[in-house]
C-alpha cells in the first residue's frame, strides 16, 4: 500500500498555493451552479479575485428556505442575524462553505415586516 504525506515531516510550513486566476473562478462558479441546478438560483453573483464567490438571493421570505437548501446541499449551516442594508432593517441569512478551493457565501437580507397599526 502506498501512502501520500500531506504535510512536511520536518515541521516546516508548506508554501501557500497561488491564487486561482479569475477565469478559473468563473468556470468553478459555473460548475457550482450546475451542481445546484435543482436548487433556487441566486439573483446576483459576485466573483472576486480574493478567491470568494457571493450568491445573493432576493430580499423576500422565500430566500430563507433557498439559503437553507444551499447550506444543506454543501454541508454548511445557515445563520441569521438582525442587521441593516439599504432597504432598512431586517435579517441577514447566510451560509458559508467551500467548493473546489473557493469560499462561497450564499446570503439574503429579508426586510423586517412593516409594523402593524
């Protein structure tokens, strides 16, 4: 049996991998969307040279379930936190996970329900 060591036996730190080119990030994001073709799709996608992808869902209650489904599919948990955005007060719903070396955040800001009089 052959074994492959994933660490340096001398204790020296392994070198950082170089960042992926933006074109590779785009391809991997397209592959991620293909893997999730049966899930609700985001309304906005951001791809950053910081090796991260943002998947923004609509500012509506249905997006809470959408972010939850993405979290479950990719082995994450959804967190919810009150917060502001340009639409006013509401709740941020987020799931963060890695996919092929890319940090992915699926998120939605759901505005607070109007106060009843």
